[in-house]
């Protein structure tokens, strides 16, 4: 079983299929048209895999249109939502004890990856975000910054984050990673905590996971363009003033905050794991599964 759109996982798909090992792919069929190379890797993984577990019906339809046999395709939802639905994330007290985060002040969680097809612009793209975060932090908002992934241009962003850390801006902390458990706890606090907050940057979690927490999101730049989302997301350009305005709206606009708290998550309600397990338990691991047919003439 392989996941999503990372080139690291692509190696496993190639190895498995070449060795005749039945391969299931989670999160195929999604689209991100903003310049990341994820779509190319994701769709290539789809054409190699034998079973497809998508996060939404739109993605499942795309896979069928790609010529995959319908019996192989199952819209199950996003597995990360299962952990959220089960409450498996850090409590406000745990976040206070580990990170010094307090529940009575707003919290902004920030991650910005490079756009890998334009990695030479990574520094210019992240600098407006960091300037906006400094403005917000100096107004008393708690800001947690995490490193980007290892896409081309990521190292350049990390260098900018380390310069930002060295300036010791009040209320800002920079981490290589806070871990899934703590990250989701932060989104929960930003979403439904008494003081509110926002998820800022261009991580896919800002689109796919924040609705489960009712958390307002500021999506910066093009990386997530085209991805299925809902109405808790404010899209901005790489512009400091626009980003500041969007964050302030997330913190103060009562109508928008209420909209975020009631938005419907298009990525499911938290039962993807059992659905995947049911399919895997009953599908015959035979030659029919291994022999793919193209449904489009």
C-alpha cells in the first residue's frame, strides 16, 4: 500500500508492480494545478497501482476517466480524518506543556513549501509570508512555524526560516517538525479554541484537514490551485498586506469564523480505514487483479 503523490513512494510502486506484488494506492485522482510536480507523480502511481482508494468522489471519477476499471476504484475518504474523528491529537494542556502555547491568545500555524516547478522563486515567495507573520506576532498572536518538505527549493525556504528564527521575533517559534499529533492539536486549538486562530501557508493540510477542526485557513500562492476545498479557505497572492488582511479576517470576522465552524469536509467523516480494510479483506489477490485493462479504446 502506497500513499499520495510523493516521489519517495513512487519508487515503492515501481518495485512492487515489477515484482508482481498487488499494489494499492491511497489518495490518487486529486489535482493540484499550481506548479508542484505532485500531479505527475500521483497520476503515474495511479497507472501502476492495482487498487485505488480515493479521498473523494471527484478524484474517483478522474481515475475512471484515466481508463482504470471501475471495480478497482473506491472512494473512501481521507485516512487522516479517521485520527481526527477519534480525537487522537494533542490537548491544549499538552501544547502548553511542550510548546508554551496558551489557550487564551490566538494561534497561527504556518507551513509553506516551494512550488517545485518554480523553485528558484522560493525565497521571494516565502518572504511576504514571513513579513506578515511578524506583523501578526507583534500584535500578540502566537505563531508556530514548521519547515517545508524536501521538494526542490525547500532548502532555500529553510534558510529564510532560520534567519527568521535568529531575529527572535516575540511570539514566534520555528520547528523542523511538530509531529502529526501536535500539529493536529494546534489546528484544533486554532479552529475551536476560545481565542481562535488560523492555518497559514500552502500545505495540503490547510485544505484537506482544517475543515475537520473548523479551522480558518489562508492559502498562499499557487501550490494548492485546483485542489478540492471548502469555504473555510481564503486564497491570497504572495503579498504581505494581503496575507495580513486574510489572517486578521480569520481572527476577527465572526461571520467567516462561524462559516468555518460549520463547513462540510469534502474529504469524509472519519471512516476511511474500515472501508479500505473491508476492500482488502475481500478482494482476491489473483491474476485478474494483477492484469490491468484499459477501459478507454
